[in-house]
């Protein structure tokens, strides 16, 4: 239990106690800044640049308040370092123990560990909680630079790359699609029937038949039955199921959803990826692949015949994305605003406190 207590929540995920510590430091800096500036102005303007006996009470009171505040800060840090015994902590432990019992290790990450539209940049997202086993990982992804969205996700590694496909689930839409990026509507592919009512499929130009090869009737049926609440993105050799976070991993429903995806959907996609070849790429057409295997067998009957490494043509690797300019501008402005806020909260009071202290020291020396 001690191991779970220290590892279930990484240090880069702030708790309410740590936020309170930062607020305390910020207020302490501003207290020092205002106090020292006030004393410095009083010394410079009213005491001809010297500290007199009349200033002693103010200095003593200021020092007493500062010492008491520093002692309180120490106690606050000690309290914040202790693991909170709360319902949220118990839920974290329950989720971690459930993962360990099913062969998954808790491995939170301060950056995205896979490429996807919910993680367009490795530094723009963090994954917590995150559980990993072999080629599977799942948990919650916090998208920092795009409105602070939170996604429940499951990512699985495929044995070979597939064309870039996106299935936009209609069940989790609100006023419009909940995808974090707009896709080119001209690349939408209609498959009719129940599948079209459940998902909107997007496939790269000229890869419509390849999408049908991957999404066979049995694959579409199991997607409708077991993954109707998830958006699905196949990117290179990774398939990602994601939706907005609705409950935490301490709830049985989340684990039942993960079980359904891992036992019913992912194996079928793995099978399709293992058999798929992009014949637009030189050397990957079916007759040539078969000839390569036959030649390897004829050359050495004891050697295992290896198939050529699978590749996807450049036109099939990425869908056309339409990112509004305002979203990129908002991200840049948000970063600038965050930096300005940190300067205002910490740097500015620190500089004023130093300037005020030096003014008082100069007056004391003078």
C-alpha cells in the first residue's frame, strides 16, 4: 500500500494542497514586496535616507509577521507532503489495484506517448492515470493546449500500419462533433446501414477500398456493439479509442468497456492489419509478396520466410485536417498569458521586495 501511495499520483499532477502551497508562496512574496517598498519609501522621503528609532516598531512587527508566516509555510509544506486520506485517493488505489490484478502497470506520463488527434504534440498532453501492458495502454489524457480537454482513451499497437482512418461516433456528440480537429468533409465515406448511424467514417482520397478492406462486415458489427461510445482513430500502426472523460477508472463500467475493446474489437483490427498490404507501394503487391516468400523457401527450406516490411503510401498516411486559425492563435495567446501571469505573481513581487530591502539596507548603513 505504501508503494501505491507514493506512485499512484505523480508529482507533476498538482493536488489541492500543492496549489495552496503555491498560493501561499505568491502571497508571501507580495507581502514582502509591499512591506519593503513601504519602509523604503518612508526612509527615503521622510527620514532623509536614514532608519531612525521611530521605524523600529514597524520593523519589529513586520519581522514578527514574517517569521510567523515562514513557520506557517513550513507547517503547510509538511502537511501538503502527506498523502491525503480522501475518497479520491481511495479511488486511485482501487483503480491501481484493479490494473495490477489484470496484468497492467501504472505508468503515468507527463507527455503523450502516442500520436493521435487527441495528442497532436508530445508536450501538449499528459497521461494520468495510465496503465500499460505489452502493446496496450489506457487511461485519461489531459489535452493542455486545446481548452484543457480530458479524454478517456485506449491505444493498441498493430502488427503493421494501416491507412489513416477516423470513425467519429455520433453518440458522444453534442451540438456538433466532439473531435478535437476538423476533418475534410469531402473525405467522409458512407457505408450505410447501422454503421453510418453510429459512426462517421473518414478515409484518405483513393483509399476508400482500403477502408472497406479493414472495416469488413464483422469488424463493423463489433464496432457498433462494443465501441459505439468511442471515437476511433487508426494512425500508422496504432489504433486509439477515445471519448470525453465521464467517470474515473475506479468505476466498473470503465473496466467493462476496456474489456470489451480488448477482447472483441482490437483482435479483429490486429488481424486485418496483419493481412493488409498497400499495393501502391512498390514491392507490396500480392503477387510480388508471394514470390518473395516462395523464393525464400526455395533458397533455404530450413529458414523461415519473412514477408517484406509493410508501408503505407504518402497519400494514405494522413487525413486532411482543417485546424481553425483562431485555435492556434488561442494556444499561442494562452501560452503568453500563462507566462505573463507567472511573471506577475512571482517575478514582479520578488523584484519589488528586493528593491525595497535594498532601500532599507542603504538607509540603515547610511
